[in-house]
C-alpha cells in the first residue's frame, strides 16, 4: 500500500572484524516518524551512517526510493550527533545552516542570496533567527541542536536521519524539536531518529525499530512497542510502565 | 632599500601568505603537527628528485618532494589505523625515518652539489636574489620568487574554488560525505597543497621554519576572529607583518633572516595570546574575576531577598551570616550600593525595587537557563555571557 522510503538488505557492518550490525533487513515506509532504539553499542548510529554511505558495509545493500544512495543524495538530510563537530570552529549559526544548501549547489558553486534566504527561513522555523550572527560556541546545547535541525530543514529533503537530536537539550528545546519533526511527517516526509528515552517513544513516534546488532523488530509503535520486544532488545527482563 | 632587499621581503611575504592558507585549515583540523612531519620528510623527496632530474630548478623536483610529503601523511594514517600506536606517536615514527634517509642520501651522494643540510633546515633568504631565472637572456627575477609566486597563485585559485567544500569537510566530515563532498579527496588535496608549499618555501625559509609560518599566524588569528574568511586574511596579515619586520630586525642585528621572522611570529602570537579582546589570557582572567564578583553580588542579593528578619540584614553582621571575610562583604556591599540595588536605613540593608527585579530575573535564568530571559542583561554582566 505505502511506498518504501528506505530499504536495507542483508546489511552487515564490522569494525575490525567484529560485527556491529549483522544481517539487517529493514524497510522504512514513506511518511513515518520512526525511532531506532537499542542499548549502547547496538549499532544505531552505525545503521544510519551505513545508510548514508559514511561507513562502508562489508555486505548488503541500501536503496532510497528504490535507487542507490549516491543518486538520491538530494532527497536525504542528516543530523549528526552534536558531539561529532568542533563547536569552537570560527563560524556563525547562519553559516552552519547555510551548509545544508551545499548539497544542492554541488562542487565549486558558491551559496548566494537564494541560499541565504532559505537558511534564514529555516532559522526562523526553529526559533533561532535572533541568534543568526552568534558564533556557534556561544550557543547553548539546545540551541546548537536547533541549528543542526535547521541545517537539515534547509536541505528540503524527503527523508531525514537524526542521530540523537534530544541528547543534552533542555525540555523546551525537546518539545520544539519534536513539534518540527511531527510537522515534517504531516508534510509527508519520512523521519528516522536514533532515540534513547524509551518513555517518550509512544508519545513522539508512530513507528519503531528495535536494534541490537541484529534487528529485533520493526513496525508501528502501537503493535510492537511492548515488554516482549524490549526484553529481547535490552537483554534483561524489561518492564516499562508506559502511559499510552 | 635596494632591489635585492625588496625582493627578499617580497619573497618572504609571498611565502608567509602561501603558508597561512593551508596552515589555517591544519590548525582548525587539529593537524598542526602534520606540517612538522611534512617539512622534514620532503627531504628525501628533494634528494631523489635531484637524482632523477639533475636539476635543482625542475618543477618535477618540487612535485616529487611534495609527493613524499603526502606519503608521510598516508604512512602516519596507516600506522595509526592499526590502533597499535596513537597519532602523535605515528608522526614521531614516520618523519625522522624519512628525514634521516634524506640526510644519508645527501651525505653519501650529493656532497658536491648545492644541497647541504644547513640550507635545507634553515634556508637562506639573503641569497635568493642571486639565484635568478633567465629566459632568452632576459631576467625574469629570482627563482624563489617565481616558484613561490606560482604556488601562491595556484593555492589562491584552489581556495577560491573549494572554500565551501574545505569549510564543510573541516567542520563536519560526516555531513560532507552524506552531501557527496568526499572528505578524503579534500583531505589529500589540502595535504598536497601543504606539501607543495613547504617544498616551495624551503629555499627561502628552510624546512623547519616553514612550520612556524604555517601554524603561528593561524593560531594567532584563531584567537581574534569567529569568521573563517577573516581568520585566513588575518593569518596572512600576521605572516606578512612578521616576514617584513623580521627582515628588518635581521638587517639591523645582522642575524639570520628566517630566525628573526620566526621570532616575530612568536612575539605576535604572544601579544595576541595575552591581549586578544575576548579569548586572550588577560580578557579571560578579567572575565573570570568579574564573574566571581557577580556571583558574590547575586548571592548577597539573594540572601537579602530570602531574609526579612532584621538581624540577618545588619550591615555589621553580614559577613558572619554569609560566612565571608570583611573585605569581600565590604566590596560587594559597595558594588550593590553603587548600582542602586540596595539601600541602608539605620544600618539595616534592604533591596531596592531595582535590586528586587534584578535578583528575580537572575534567579529565573539560573534555574531555567533560558537565554531569552537574560538577553538584555548580557551587556552589563559577564556572568551571563557564554
């Protein structure tokens, strides 16, 4: 019935011969807001990075809307973990958001007035317009995360991958971010989020993938987000009291 | 000023700019030490290049030497990837090995040519105007000037073409990959430019001092600006300033030109390190002191706000209540008075309206960390700046 946005077949990724992801088959339907959950070292970030071609798998393939990633780059936006960059880098909030437009520009061509306009709109959307000239180290953790989100929004993609966007942000920012993600889903976009806080899964997401080196389960939150899958994923007898 | 003097300063300035550009990116990528490794390990490349071409002026020699520089980077990365040693150790293993091969090669086979180790290490700017290039009997200028001129021209072209890509891959290699800008290509592109520049600069300043020209101006500029373009421009400016002032110092002291230039680079960095407006040592210490005083002030105001009973607010007993020394209580009391935050009636201290508002606002901010609450106070208080 629905189109498949991301299809992962038999994906295996290893660091120094130790498999981090083992024979993953995964289909992400278009238009879902999906959480990837699993314990530390389960390969959540690795899965996203492999889909985006940042890591090279030792086996398996990934397609985006039925085609290889290389030909679909412009349909995909990525929000890396906040800690993956140096926030002391000499640049401003606006400039970081502008980086989101580089993909559509390609090599050599420089960003112009149109790109700046798009970046300003994205900044406004995440409520950071008044911080546009601020050096990025002068922003709080939550503000930095919003800048990253704005940078992804500016890419105007069909699929958004986010690696722990809620890590180290305050409650206000968390609400602001999740509202934007829900808006994206409403606009028909597919959003895939590496997520840690199991309590908020039913409230924030409509689709979930349990991952622990192997794929445990994937499907609608209301059908598969249960104690059985949580126990299988986290290895201990898991009882969550989730208010639905 | 003679034309030779002018030419020496021009060469030194061009070398400084050519070094500042890749140097800025090396500093931002936390790869400053790689330039040290490159500068040493190009030596065997130069010697081998000379054996193959039998011509110290051949562009092939420059490219071959630069290739050794890139080889250094590859070797360091390969050793590091085994995870058996760390990056700094890998650097320390690779370049002395390559450098010593170069030293042996020179001593063994190149004793009779102009390739002595002193010149390689320190360069000799003073002689550069005498080594000239002629075409059809016409004087085209000093060889070093042409070499570094061409290298600088190409470096600037590459910088203009790939500025956006370099910035992105330096800041966020993951995003660069996912957008289709291969960080590996950019990385080796940058390493190639750094290597070629090092080889080109070696005639003028020698293989060792080129490291100072790559790192010191960029490190100084980093403390002064929050804009990458300005950082490159400032680094180039510092480089040129040190080159020219260093030349004249050497002239008056009758000392080594390259040595004086490097000393100037050190002095410039020291000055910036101490006096940079926001990141400099003095500014940081001043800000810390102010922040400490402001914390005391808020603590004091909060105490007044929390206690309505008069005995807690008596001027002479304040230090006992908040457990402060007399001097500090006095300083804070005066500061609060001066800012109209408190008033003193019959030796009893109480908050003014202004003090009340200020304290509530500060507390709201400290509890919630919501920046919007405090934006208007940031201009007056160091405490609330990042």
